[in-house]
């Protein structure tokens, strides 16, 4: 089971931290620009996680040895 | 009459120390109440009277005995109309003594006609009490649901309306989620075992954020597996937050009590499990605006700092320049004053020999020597005619 994409929660938490840092801290301009760029990237990723998504539906199957596997579920 | 020893049952030994009626009935009540816990009693109702106040008074009897009962309005109001005389019921009651009448009596808290699944209800109450004893119904056990679930397990029948409703709500509100269906029968023969096994399976499915357990509406019998104590315990053991959603009924099942959240329907469970995409996008937009503003703020701060630095630099350079100009002026004034031309202008002359050496003494100006004389506006040739006089 691979964990491929970042989760929406991760992106949102990062984004919030970046905004807080930019709002509250007196930081180096270079760093500020770098943070901003990262913020924009997170923002884009967070939006796309919500917008492009389609619910993935799977059926959980337990195999004879007790391990779990999933299969497509026809709905 | 404080300080009475409850278990001093010796009473008054002589007429002189006679108890009042009030004292003896109060003692009897205290003895009964401390000696007999709340209990379930089975019997037949007779002589039920529902008073204007809403309280019910009746007698519970069987072939050998009878006992007076009261059921207060606060306890009977969810039951509907009072049962008819002759109805066989289970009551959960606290034995007491009605002091005003010196009458042994039951204060009934719960009343279930045996015909209407009374035995089931009795089992349910017993199971509930057992779960409560083990702390499984404690409100502190309730875990908060995750804000942005990624993977949602749904334990239900794969063919049921409940699953369709759940998928449609999640698809509309939070399509970023993955729904993993753990199929199980939810009624009839074998449903209890299957449901327990499905719940146990949740321990082994990785990265599940929240689980919904439930089914659509049905008869009391259809929903009964969700009142199984075994199923309730299996649900309580699930390591992730759970939502129980059984039927469209107002009946609360054991799984409802044990789950972290009780939802009245499967759709409502799905709504509770996921946030609304629109609202979350609004939050994201708000963050985007803050991000933009915060950068502008940082840039403003930077340019203000730059401007301040510029001002300071200009000041320093200005002062430096001023100081050097003054020095240059002073030096050039002095240079000017020292210029030999200035001296010549005042009437002095310089005598030089043919090789350009300045002739500064009488000894150098021997008689007959040709030399050149420089005055302010030019040079002339000259000769020494006479020695020192």
C-alpha cells in the first residue's frame, strides 16, 4: 500500500504554518520569498486535491492468511 | 430524626420510648431502600390509574402476590398510552415504602410489555448495564472525528441502500476521500458473527481515519444485530473513531451508545464523517488571501528598511562630502597664499643666473654678472654694475 500523494490535511497544515510565519515573523526577504513560493505551491496542491478528486471506492477482502486486500466495488 | 442507626432494628422495648408512626414507617423505608436494589420484576398490570398530573398508579400481580406501583410522569411520558389492565410487563423498579400510607411500593422507572419484545428489551437493558459497568458508555471515551479524513471504512451490506446513501453524500461533499467498504450481512442468520468479524478486520486495515457502521431502516427484528452486546463490544474495541448509523428510527441501539458518534441515518453519518468541500475551499481561499497580504507586508517591511538605510547612507555621504570640501577649500586658500606669483605681485623680484639658479646673496651677485630678473608680469635681462657698497 503506497502513500503516493500528500494528504489535504498535510498541505493545509503546511500552508497555515507558512502564512503564520510570514505574518508574524520579521524574516529575511529572501526567506520570505522562498516561503511565499512554497505557500503558493501548497495552495495549488491543496486546491487540486479538492477539485480534481473523485471518490475512490474499494471493497475490502480478507484473504485466507488473514491479510487484507482490496478490489473494485461495483456500485 | 437524624442520627438514626438504620440497622438498629431492635425498636422500642417499652411503651415509654414508643416510636411515632412516622418514625417506624421512615425506618421501614430506609431499610427497604438500602436492602433492595433497583431490580426487574415481571407481573401483570391491574387497576391502572393515570392521573391528571401524568403519574400512573397501578398494581402488579401474579398468582401468589401483588404490589402497589407508581410510575412518575417523567418516566412514563415516552411510553405513549398506559397499558391496559391484564397486560404482562417487565418493570425496572426501585422498592420503597410510601410513608404516608405505610405501604410497600415499587417506583417504576422502565416498563415494557412482554408481548412487544419485552424479553429482547430486557436483554438489551442487561447488555447496556454490562457495557456501562465496563466503562464502555462513558462520555470521556468518545474520540473526536478527524477534520479531513482521507480513508473512510464503511462496515455495512454492499448491496444496501445505506452504502448508496453514504457514497452519494461523500461524493458530493468530500470527493478527496477513499471509501473502503467492509462487507457484512446486517440482519438475519449469521449477521452477528459477520459484523463482529468485519469490525475486527478494521484493526488490520491500514491508514483508516474514521469508520461508519450501519444499515438502513427496518423492523425492530431487522435492526436487532446492532443491539448485540458482542457487536457493541467489537465496535468499542475498534482503534479508530467510529460512527454508528442504524436505520431511520428514533430507537437508539447499543452500537449507537458505544460509537464515538451516533448518527440518525447513514446519510447523516456520512455528513458527519466528512467536511463540506465548498466550505473548506473558502478556508483555503482565505489562506490564499492571507498569504498574499503577508508577502506584501514583508515586502513593505523590506522596502521601508531599504528606504531607511538609503536615508542614513545619504546623510553619511553628505556629511563626508561637506567635511572634505571644507578641507579642500582651506588647503587651496593656503596654497594660494603661498603662490610665488602672489609674492611677485606685491613688488618682489627673483634673480636667477643663466642656469636658472636663484641668486639669494651678495656673494652670488658678483660685479659684471649677467642674470635674469623675474617680476610679476615677466622677465628682463640684467647685469651687476657694482659690488656691495
